[in-house]
């Protein structure tokens, strides 16, 4: 069973490399993706360390980062409001 999964993984990796290299989409999307993750983390750090409310701390984990990554600054406001409402 492990060899089947390894084969699927290798085939997927080869096809991903084929698409990124030969279809000329490049790796610009990786830079954009990383930039958005860094901005999401900065937004959460600003809320955590700004001292707006001393009791509000939004943890920096994959769930909160993905929320802010998808929703942007309204995502930070959403997490902030949820934290205030649930306290």
C-alpha cells in the first residue's frame, strides 16, 4: 500500500513540475502567496502587540493565518470581534 501512495506522490510531483516549468506560469504565484502570508502575520502581530485591548490576544496558528490570508484586513477585524465576543 505504501508503494502505491509513493507512486501517486511521485507522479503528482512530476506533473506539478511539468506544469510549472513547461507551461510558463513560473513561480510568481509563490512570491505572491508568501507575500500575503507575511501580511497576514503582520496584521495579527499588530493586533496582538498594539495594546488596543490588553485582554485580546489572537494566537498565530494556521487557522487564524488562513482566515486573515483569505479575508484580508476584514479577517483580522473578524477574529478581533470573535475574541471580544467570546471572552
